[in-house]
């Protein structure tokens, strides 16, 4: 849990106990505060059951205050399968992005994944795996198609990604390289596919 002040006071953080209770201490008095929660498997969110700080209620720092219980939002989840020309992709890393938040998942032996804890919104998913090209849903080399996940507690299924084999190039730099005193090591090379 983090207390943040729109007035610019230094933020303060604490953890919840086993029952989910917390006490945030060291807050400056007479300063407004907003509370943010972050936990693996849930989206980052603000007290007042909102995802944006601008929408979060402001608490005045005039004294000790017991707040009403805070029910955390679950957000949305995305699941699917990652495949390649030779079958399911085991141990691929899936990254799923929505509303300025990113979560990561790993595929199982059958190529299945389940990524949860994103705020509702338009979702972008992509996969990386050894020997295969970075691929955005459904089978592109760059972001394009998004997935609508607009309802709280929604799971979007069949967000399947088909990954191609990775193309690799080996290049030998040659020449005098006067700007690097003849040294060719450590140069940066960039390839474009357009």
C-alpha cells in the first residue's frame, strides 16, 4: 500500500498483515492523500475502486481516520495458446499490456498461458521464445490488433499467438573506421524489415 499526495509530500508505503489490514504512518498532517494498492495477480489500483489516480478520492490529512473496508478489483485476464510451425511453444514469455499496466506469464508444455491482473481496456499481447521471432497477437512482428477486455472480472479466451521461426543474420564489419580509431568492435547495427 502506498500513500501519495497530490500536494507533493513524500510518499509513504506499508504492507498489509495476514488479515489484509494496514496502517500507514508518517504521513504529513494537513496534506491531502490518495492510497494505491499493488499486489501480484491484481492490477495496480487506487482506494475508491478506481484504476486512475485522477479518479481516486482524496483523503484529508487532518487526523487519524479509520477508512471503510477496501475491496480490491480483480481486473481482467487473457488466456490462449502459443504455437510455432512445429507445434506448441513451451516456456514462451507472454506479455500483456492494458491501460498503462503490463503483466507477464509463461506458457506450459502445451503452449497454454493465462495472464491476469490488468485493468479493463484495450489489450495488446505478444510472445517471445528462444529460436522464434517476437510475435504480437495474432501473428505480427509489431503491435497492431488489440483485444477488447472492457468488463471487470472478464477473461478473454483464445488470444492465440502463432510465432514464426526466428531469422538471424551474421554480418562481418570491415573498413578503416576512422571515427573509432580503426576499431570495429562494439559498433551498433540495426536491421529494418520494411
